[in-house]
């Protein structure tokens, strides 16, 4: 079955206050080696795979030297003096799987030029595609504006004690505009290539905003997508499969309820409101019931109608309406529960990585600290000592790259989740998250039981 394009656009800020570095982020996304002149750390990601295209896009008044990735992001690091400074904005987008790699690169380039570079931002574009059905692009954008003379401008100015931004790039409306624009660019490219259909047309709005009564699936991400491609089940994949089954069953329920509503509308044209006996008789006649079977069916219907205090078609219509409302409430109730369960599982997964590989990171930091200390020494053998310490640190990193990479990713994730509550001396609140996960799982089971009850009730009404 061919892969269908999905809509995904996420926006986040790379901030020094959260332990991030624009240079490190750029090196990782581009698969390059770049030294951060702000702290002296060299970031080497030349072994990273799946990077199929990189380029720097600049506004006309930006210095030509900024076309070099290392120069651009070191200039950003240099101009930002504060420890809590926001360094860059990153936009991650999923690319239409129906388009070729060249078409997607061209699509991203047009989107970035017209939405960001034209507004005055410098853009660093990296397209990743491992051939696993999850092509995507990382777009790093400068936050500080550039003056006409090529110098960095101010982010804001103060008027009567209030900070006024010099640009509107952080406004909520701008984010909405970018979301909407990306969907339009994708649909335009698919239409131009003759591949736009009802099934793959993208919409930046949530299901709720589109008026679609459906539980949204969770974004798999590159790692989970690749594992699923190889036939390895993942938690996120299982979650999406459960959601797909639930959505199908909810659609079936809505179809049945709509069918009942239509029947009730047809019955409503009768001049005289039918009695309960008329209702039962009409239903049995439509089903072709006769003899003993007809009597048994009539008895079952009578019991059901009496239990639900249904005396005429109006009562039956009220029952159907109530059931429809239950379906809607069930869908609304399940959405936040499923989202929270998925979030908690990811919290716990990243916490386990953090816990397991923390000692490795401490060892590596100690080795790198030896190198930093050796660099500060003077004397005949100081350079050799520093080089030896660096070689030791690099060798340790290469031997433990997988564990250190998992730790760094977990550390980044948990800092984003916990923010000021993040304490490197303690483990994340794994126990609390596990307890909440158990509670939410039970809550979901309760909702599912309600769904099964509703399904059974709908069958009786039919």
C-alpha cells in the first residue's frame, strides 16, 4: 500500500537557557563538524546518516559570509551574551511521500524563501530521508533581525518600561500563518504533479477545528517509523493501531445512528403519531418476522422500549439523539487520555535512557574536563598532554556513542519537559509518571467499557 502524505509542522526554540547550542544543533542536522567559538566545544556529527540535502538561504542584506554554516551560527552565538538567550527557531516539517526527493527539496526551498527569508530571517535547511517512508526537513531560523548594513539588530526596545519586539516573528498569528502556508504549499505541489486526492489533501487544522469527530493519531517520529517499516512493533505504532480501530468503530456507530435518524424522519411524516404497538409492528414487518419468531422479537423489543421509557417515535428519536451525544462525548474524553498516555510513556522511556546511561555521560565529562584543564596548562609537554587527553575522550565517545547519544537525547527531552524543575543531581520523577500512567490506563479501560456498552445499546436500537 503506498505511503500517504501526512501533515506535520512543529515549532520550537533553541535556547541557551535550556542548555542548547545553535552550533551543536546546526552541526547535528547537517551532519558536519563545527566548533562552537562561544564555549570551545567541537561538535562532530559527520557519521550521521540520512542527510540528503543542506543549504543556507539568506536575505539580500545579510553578509555573504553567513552562507557558511559555521560562520552563521557562531555569529549568532557571539551576538547573544545572556546565559538564557534564545538562539534560533527550529521548524520541523514532514514532506509529502508522494513527491520525489528533488520535488520535495524544491518545495521546501520555495516555502522557506517566501515565508521566512523574505521576512528577513537567515535559514539553514537540512532535508533528511533514510528511505523509511518518513522524509522530513529541519529548518533553523535566526531570531534576531539583520539591519540593512548587515549588522545584527535588536530583538526589542523599551517604551514606558514595556518591551516592544522589533519584529512580529514570535506572534501567535505568525505560527498559525506558517502552519496554514505549509499545508497550502504541499497541496499545491501535489496538485501540480497530478497527485492531489481527497485522501492525501493536507489540512493544518486539528480534527476538532475541522469538525471531524475522530481521535487523532500520534506522530511516529523517525525511529519508530523505521522500526515499523521493518516489521518491529512500537508503542506509538500500537497506539495508532488502537486509535484506528476505535475510529473505525466510532464511524460505524455514527453511520448506524444516522440510519436510525433517517428512519425516524421518514416516520415523522405520519399524520397521527404512532403508538408503541405501531412502532413494534412496523419494525417487525420491515424485518419480515412472522409466527413464534415474531412474538419473541416483539417481546424483546417491548422489554427494551419499556426499560428505556420509549412510548412513541419521539421517544425513540430522543434515545437515538442521546446515543449520538454519548458517541461525541466518548471521542472527546478519549482524546486527552490517549495523548497523556502516549506522553507519559515517552517520559518514562526517556527517563530510563537517562538513568541507564548517566554514568557514561559523567565519565565522558570527566575525560573532557581533563582535556580542558590540560589546555590551560603551560609548559613543554602541555600540548601533548592536552592532545592525549582529547584522544582519550574521543576514543571513549566512539566506544560508547550509542549510549551517549541516547543520554543526550534524553537529557534534551527531559529539560524541555521539566524545565526549571530539572535537577541533574536527581533522577526524573519516573515513579510518579508510572503511577499516573497506571491511572490513565485504567481511565482508558473504563472509557472502552462504556464504548462497548454503547455499541451493544446501538445494536438493540437497530
